[in-house]
């Protein structure tokens, strides 16, 4: 016979949080981290920065610039207007792609559109 054990604060490890029903511990989702045991929720990375995957255990794991951004000297920088970056992890402005003719984008976009309304 087996029993489900609630995700008690004493059983939550670093990089974990309780699921929505508070009945199972799960790893922190992408773009968040937990650097202490027993936390209620994983902490979100700073704006426009994320993690490479799930289960991050430190704010220092937040090193991945999200789509629409690239890594500048020390922080994520938005791709210029009318350029885009469809995936995270860009390391320079040269990885921002110019929109095709007739399409436009806002600064920090992951794609281009015909209309920017």
C-alpha cells in the first residue's frame, strides 16, 4: 500500500515548489529558481532574463536572454524596432533579424507583424 505525501515545506528541496494542489513537489519552472529549501514558490528571474531549463537552484542560473533580447555587456538588451529574435539565448545584436519588407516589430520582439496596432 502506498500513500501520497503532501509537498510539505520540510520536504521541498532547493529548486522545488509545491504543485497547484500542494500535494506533490515539482521542480521550478523555466525562468524561475529556488535557492532555499522549503520555499512556498520559486522566485522569478529578472525581467527579460530566464533560465536554460527547469529546476534552477540559484539566481545565478538566470543568464538566458529571452526571445526578442540579446546579452549586452552585463544585461539583456532589447532588439531594435523592426528587428526580432525568435528564440532566447542571443549573445549579440547581430542575432536580431531584420523584419521582411512590409512587416514591422516593436523593440524587444520575438517576431514581426504586418500591423503593429
